[in-house]
């Protein structure tokens, strides 16, 4: 269950990052509210996952999911560049996350 919590925490991190972008510097109340709620939910789920996962594993995977998710949303929803260099960087992050998971018991 702790991996499910961690996945949920990572997804909520992507939600709050995207909502932060849509808030236009906290000028729009709905995205700002979504951002705050998603931030709180993300940290709560991360905390629950850390009951059973090592700090380094949980935090690295949490931020990795957030990084990759924000990158994908930026490319797909916001028209940001998907250059070869950025795609290789994303692939390296995925490789690191897989290795972190494989190297962790539980």
C-alpha cells in the first residue's frame, strides 16, 4: 500500500505544479485553491508512504514523478519544447526511478 500512497503523492505533485502554472502567480483563485489542496494531499500521502519506505527512496521517487509529470504536461498541454536533449534527460530520470525502486525492499 505504501507504493500506492507514493504514486498518489507523485500524481498530486504534478497536479499542484500544473495548477500553480495556471494560477498566473496566484492571481486566479480556482487554480490557486486546487494547488493548495493538491500540495497538502501530496505531502500527506508522501508521509504515509514513508512509514514503510526509506526517506531517500520515497523522496527521490516522489520528486521524480513530479518532474516527469510536469515535463509531460508542459509538452502536451503548454506546448513546451520536447527536444532530443530533454527527452534523453527524461529517460535518464525514468531509469533512475526504476533503479531506485528495484534497489528498495518492500
